[in-house]
C-alpha cells in the first residue's frame, strides 16, 4: 500500500518555514541528497563560466615558452602550464564557458525544433504524423555522436556550427517525448471544452497542450545538457569542434593525451575531471528532477 508523504507537515515538524523558499530548498536537499550534489556541481561550473574574467587572471591564449610544461604550483600556474606555456587554470575556467555555451545552445535549439515537430505531429496526426515519425526513425538510426560527427564534418569547425551539429541529433528524442504527451493530452476533456467554445486548433495546441508537456521536457533537457557537453568534447578531441584559439576541454585532451600523458599528466587529468564532473552533475540533477516532477515517484 502506497504511503503518501505530506511535505508541508514534514517541514512543519522539522521546524522549517513551509512558505519560505529556502525552507523548501533545504527540504528537497535532504530528501534528494544526490540531486543536491548534482545541483551544486552544475552551479559551480555555471558560476565559473559567468565569472571567468574575474577568476582567471591570465589570458588563456597567452603563451610563455619558458614555462612550457610547468608543474602545478609553479609560480602563478595553479594547475600548471601546457606545452606552449599557457595557464591551465585559465584554460579550464574559460573552457567551462565554451562547454556550457555549446551545451545550452545545442539543448535549446534542439528543444525548440523538437517541440515544434513533436507538437505538430502528435496534435495533427494522420499522414503528417506518419511521415514525421519515419523521418525521425531515420535520424535515430545513427547514434548521437556519429550523427554529430557527420554534421560537424559537413559544416566545418566553428562555435555556431558545433551548436548546430549537436542540436540536430537531439531533435528526435525531444520530438518523440512531446508527441507521446500530446497524443494523450489531445483527448482530454479540457481540449474538447476549448474546441466547444470556438478556440482555434493552433491556440489550443500552444496554450493548453504544450504547457502540460513541459515536466518531462525539463528532465530530458537536463540529461541532454550533459550529453551535449560530452559530444562537444568528443568533437573537439577529433578536431571537428571548437577551433583554436578558443579553449575547449576536448581539444586540451586531444593536444596532450598522446604525447604528454606520462611526462605531464596534469594536462590530461584536469580537463578530464572537468568533463566528468560536469556530466556527472547534470546526470544527478536530472535524476532528482525526474523524481520531483513525476508524481508516481513521490509515493
């Protein structure tokens, strides 16, 4: 037998103010500790990206030959220097800005296109739905990374092209999630009531159906953010992503992994840790959001 937990009563027993925003945050952090850890990790990287100009005191593209392969802690090089004498700390900090910008941009673009396609496919149905679903099947027949490599190779390396190359493979997943929700929502009584009062089909779809599909999309978007960051690092590692002189975690690994992994391991360890922690944090946050937004997970 399912036991329904009264969150407000639990907060009251704990002496917290249930109407307080921080009280709610504290309760959620206690109930979903892994989600809180994921949120903290993501928040740290977001703040690092936003305040990169203040955190990094040196230009990430400035080279100093005499400090080539300087060890961590040498002089002002907190995390050491690469083979060109560039400050690794500055490159990691500015790399967070690049990775999060690409991840958020690809996620947003893929979500906008996927929502439009999925909403139209699920709401209109018929031959249009059949045609769209077959096209999505073709797109999903290739793995995300493979399709992103094909797109990046076709478009060429640049920040804008990298965002597009990652966004397009994300479209089918978003479209299918929105379509599945739309198929069930379009038969609900509130949609019939909207039609009965003479409301147009487009307004019904955008005003009443779309807002009810947002809960699963929030969870999906969080998971796709981590996937987009990982794909961007993979593309940059292969030389198809962010070009020089922009600092990219994947390009840092590409430049150092083969030649300097034994003589200067910090060139591989720190970018690898940045990628791993960011993806790990987004996955933990996505799992917690799924539990919070899904009523079936609360019992």
